[in-house]
């Protein structure tokens, strides 16, 4: 889904803006600027979710393994996670409009490669390149909004940004289902990726005249060793989670986990050393001395572990286990979107009454709704109508709408102004890391429960096993939030 409350953009926002960064666009040019920026926001968010309903057709067409399917989903999020903080720093150094254009070009080209992929391996590689493009353009979007708009116009621009992310996330599955059902020129699932190409091409042609350039004033250093360390640590964590189960957890998987711990430790030590020497670390360790920030980050990771993973296993269940086509699967996701939109639009009013417990109420509602799904599946069996799940799906979406914004606000609320940009980069990164790890972990649970002879009953059992894990995830976030009080 979307962290609608995150306002700042780049990890180096504490640097001063160049004098030319600020501008006062007229209404027409401001609308065009925002439209071009939101095109990138919408597409990069959409591609996290649209792929879910395309997975069964993709798996059949490319003869992909279960591990390949997880990489198609998690590879994108992992690459975004590894690159977004670095990309923000690159925008500070070389110009945000320039980096936005490079990211858009790379994302558009990679989308074409995804749509034309002849094998699962090529598709995975193209998804990783897509992730690089998304990482490059994503932090520039908020930075450009922050340096281009002022006052009420800035508030409206951020509202539009959040709405674009929310709509792409909530209705991604439905959009994917519609595209596959229409089957333009027999493209099927490939149209879910190729739809980005004309949109990206038009946006690219408009960037030079619609988007103002800005960059940080003074010298900004890129922490290349830090980039290498944190990227290696993330890959070493997720790789064995995805590949290990299908290979029987050989020795290399445990060595990879050990290497991840070492790399994370070295990364933390190195960032502290750079901070002490005042040499622009990738992530300033001082952030984690801010009251509540570290606990907020842990809650974010655990929460986002449950989001992408739920959408994946639910899409697999309703299509492979219940025989729904892509459009029907997209439609069954709609109740989640309805619940999400209703509560996300009223979350601020609810937060005024519940305070910092708003997110905890949201995750508790999610846990109860997931439990309701488990009970409903047991009562209706493998042949019962999926409409019985609609109330629980609406409640799940409502819980998400209550939790997502306040969770981000809880993490960001007490961060000092000069650390706000870096903090937003960390929050954005852990959202993607949580999503990638969650997909990997639930893949282990789901495919282990599914067994080697899939049947409707086996898919129901696997989905229920996944739901049981997700109940635990939602409950864990609720408990974690009780330790983060003023």
C-alpha cells in the first residue's frame, strides 16, 4: 500500500538547496509538473501490485518455478529498497530532474523487457532493472515537489502524491485483471508491463519543459562502500529465504544468513565512523538515537512483511485454488480497496481521538479480519462462495487505511528537522525490505503447505497456513506499538 504521511524525500535533505531550486510556477505549469511526477509515482507503485494477478498466467507461459515466482515479486521490491537512499543522494549531487529522467527511462525500457521476456530468468532480470529505475525516480519526486511548490500548493501536491500511490496500490490487481481479460493482440499477462511503455515515453518527452531542476548546494559525497555493504546484506538475507526451501536448505543458505549479519554489523560500524568524521554517511546513526525512531522502524518492517505477501498468496489461492480468471481475481480484491479508501480518508480525524494508538487499532482490526477469513474458509470449504470473504476483506482494507499513515507518522514524528530527509529515506527503504522479506517467508510457508500434488483442497490449506502467519504478523505489530509511547 502506501505511506501517505511521509512528506520529505531525499536522504540528504539536511543539505541546503541551491538558490535556483525554488520556483513559483503558474497554475498551468504547476499542474503539468505534478502530472509528470505522478505518472512515475503511479507506475512504480502499480508494478508492486499489478503483478500478483498475472502470476498464474506468467508461471504457465514461462514454466516458472515457485522460487522464480517469488523472485519476480520480491526482486523488484528488494532492488528499490537497496537503491532508494543512494538515489536520493545522486539527485542531490547531479540534479533531481536529471535523475528522475534517467530513472523513468530505465523503468520504461525495463518494462518493455518484462513484457517481451521469453523466459522466467529474463523476466526476473528485467524486474530488477525496473527496480533500479523506480529507485532512481522515487526520491526525486518528493524532493522536486518540496523545492517547486510552496504553501497551500505544496499541501495539495503532497495530497495528490499520496492519492496516486493509494489508487495504484489499492486497484493494481483490478487493473491487471482488466488488462489480462482484454488480451490486447494476445499479449495476456505481458500487457501488465507493456502498459508502462507509452505512459513512460510521454512522461519522458515532457520532463525537460515541465520539471524544474534542483540540487543540493555545496559538496555532497556518495558513500559507495556503504551502498555496497547494505546492498550485499539485503541480498544475502533474501536470497536464501527464496531459494532455500526448494533446495532443502543446503549449507550455502546458512552461510548467506551469517554473511548478512556480518555485513549489517560492518555497515553499522562504518556509518558510525563516517558520522564521527563528519563525512556524510549513507544513514546517520544519530537517527536511531531519536526517541521512538528505532521502534517505529521495527514496527514498519514487521507491518510491511504482511502486505505484499498477503496480496501474493491471496491471488494464487483465488486463481489456482478456486479457478478464478485474472479479471475475477482483480474484482475480488476490490473490497480491500473500498475499506482502505474509507478509513485512509478519515484517518486524521480518527487519529485526533485515538492519538498514537490509531495504528495499533488498525493492525488489530487486520488481525481480527484475517482470523475471520480463516474461520470462513473452514466453514465454507473449498466449494463455498468467495463472497463470504467480502466482509473480512473490507475490514482488512479498513485496518490498512488506519495503520499505514499513522505508522509512518509514529516513526517520523520526533525526528529533528535536519534529519527528516534521511529518516524518510530509511522509512521508504524498510517498507520495501519488509515487503521482500515477507514475500520470501510466506512463500516458504505457502509452498511447504501446498505440497507436490496441488489441488483445490491443498491450495485452501496453503492459503490458510499463510493467513495464520499473517495474523501473527499483524498481532506482533499491535504489541510492538505498545512499547512506543510518549
